[in-house]
């Protein structure tokens, strides 16, 4: 009889790909992504480099989900967008009913760019709306207004099968009533998908420095929780399914690409700062667009960091990512897929969270409760480290 430790779990071939486009008109104060603002003169060199990075695959890798994020992919001109999409489609050819998502800024998307995206087979647009309130948009340093969002929706609606809106809550000075107005305005546009994110202050952003200097004040924790709960109640009452901590969708409109991440699936990634998961290895490209480009031009690897995960580390990650989904984790399927049981990996922490009613059991499934959703980020470290983290 073989022990579970001798069983190998074969890593699947990636069927998803992410392409990072770092260009923006300007960098918002809260943004911690790999972004180059106000340097459109670098776009052609970026396109040369991204084509070379994709060509390093050696042969095309067919995918079932594609995601172009940024930055702002739609900041590129029509011809530049056409060149990028042509290269992406060559090296990551869509299979079957491939979901092809592109992030767009309401102030950038126009009919010409939307036509190019539709022509190449893009099926899903994710609009970075963030808010419909002019003052809140200014505080967030966004460069669009309410009317730009509505115009962008009108352009995208007839051209793409799925439309998603991103919203931010917890902006400095925001009230629960103001957030509810944002939710109402978003629902009036009848999006197929909504993502709601609490504003975070990341080290290295201008918002981080401004908060340290007392120029910005975080929303009180209780107020932020009330905003999140309001999003859950308002959006689910409107017929959207709450399927992941921050994400809501109409039936058939979940983001399949993000579900690859949350299910522990493998994915390719190219571009500055892009992170991939291939085989048993997670790796990320250099976050500096200049360094990334120079390495590729010199025929060197653009990878800045790489980590090969043990089977146990992979299992812990899969447990945490799976618990981000509202349906939770099937304990039987988890053990089948990872050759580890959740109890063996983090039994002490799981029992404690069950006792505190942050987790619940529903038949074979382990899932977050409403209280657990409100503090989910604080649970993950203990589950990733297992019993060793208990009592810290």
C-alpha cells in the first residue's frame, strides 16, 4: 500500500494566459501595479519586446481564457492595439469558447478601439469605473467622470458578450450613503459582472505617503465593513451571484480567467511585472518596464523571482484560494486533487475558525461565513502556515 507522500499530483498544462500592458495616461495615487505613465514614446519598443517574450514559448500555447490587464490596454492607439492583439492571438490562440477579457479605462475606450477588440475576438470588457461621484473620482485621482462611464458602457454593450465594472469603496471621506449611490448607479447600467474592492494604502504609492503625513484619512474599519456588507446585500438582491470575496456576476458571467487563479490552476503570463504559474513553479517578471525590456532585448530571461512549490505548499495555496470562493472547498475533492487533507495541513486553525464561526461546514464543503468574509485576509496566513501559526 502506497502512502500519500509517494503519490505524484501531475501539474496540468496552462490553459490560461495573462498579458500585462503597463501604459497609462497617469498613475492614480493608490495604484501599486506595474505602470508607466506619460511615456507613450515607449509603446513601440514595448510591443517589440512583448512579441519577443511570447515567441520565447517556442510554439503557440492554446488557451481557454485570456486576460489583458494593466495599466490600461486601451490606452494604446488603434494600430498599436491591433498589433498587440495580433501577436497575442498568434502565440496564445483561443480555443473553443475562449473567454478573452480586456481591461479598459472609461476615458480611453472609443468606437474605433472597441471595433478592433471585437474584430480580434475579445468577449469581455472590464471597465475601471471605480465611482460615479465626481468628488470621489477626484479624490481617487481618476481621469474620467460619470458620463465617460455611461458612454463607454453604450459603446461596449453591443460589441461584447460580457461587461464588467470595477468599483472602489472606502475612499477618504466616503460615507455609506455615498457608496450606496455608487452601487445604485452601477446597477442602473445592468452590468453582467461587478467587482468591489476596499481601498488599500500600499507601500510605495503616493496615497501611502499622504496618509503618513496626515493628508489622507482611512475610513473607519466599522464603516468599511458596513460598505462591504451593503455591497453584498444590494448586489445579491439585484440578482447577481456573490461567487468570490470581491466579485459578483449574473448567471453565466463569472470571470472564468480569475477562476483559474482561485482554483489553483496554471497560467502563462508575459509583460513587465507579470506573474505566471507553470508546472510547480511560480515566477514573476521584473517590475521595471525598462529592465524587463532591456533583458529581453539582450536575449536574457525577464524573470526577477521564481519559487518552486512543494506539494504541501501547493496544497496550502489551493486551500486558501479555494476558500476565497463563496462556494468554498470540497474536502473530498481537495484531498483527491492534492493528496493532502485540509485537516492534516491546517486542522488546528480550521477548528478554531469553525468555533469562532468564521468558517462553516456545509456537507462536504468548508466555506467562509458572513463574519469570515469580513476578515478573510486575516485568516489566510494561519491556513498557509498550518498549526505552526496557531497562538501567534
